[in-house]
C-alpha cells in the first residue's frame, strides 16, 4: 500500500538546478525511517537506472554520471525523500522516479527536461 508521489520537475536551461521531492504514504514514519530510499531515472528508449541511494543512517551513494552534481536527502518525520539536481545538462533529461523496498509498482515520476 506504499504510495510515492514525485514532484518538482520542469524545463530548465543547462547549468541550472532543480529540487525534486518524493512524498511517501501508506507506511509509518518508523518504517520509512529504517528503509533505504532510491532515485531512478529513465530517458526515452533507455532502461530505468539507479542514480542515487540513501540509507537509514543517511549514508549516500551515487551513479558516476551524477556524482558531485546531485544530492539525495531525506526528512523522516515528513516521510519525504529529496533530490537536488545541480549543473544540469541535456543528458540529464529523463523521467525521475523514487522507490521504496515495499513498492509494488512505479509511480508516474516527474519529468526533467534540460534544453537551451
């Protein structure tokens, strides 16, 4: 019954920043707080790929393509996951999804388009 709703995407120019949010419901704050949370993205014609992960203790990891530019964070009391996207480039254009271990399907995601 876990529901994840992504938001914050949009159309921006290269070099710009965006802040994405993922609001979770259908689970307790405790369950959210002890879970790893992840961000994925999927460009047209490509496979959905893991780009960032945050553990219950706030340990983070990133795909090489976004490391140093994106920052994943969480606010457990609000059951919300965040992704700060910086220095965006056209190759970052994709639909961005969040995920929880108990999710049974993907949400709608939020579209990020980087273009001059």
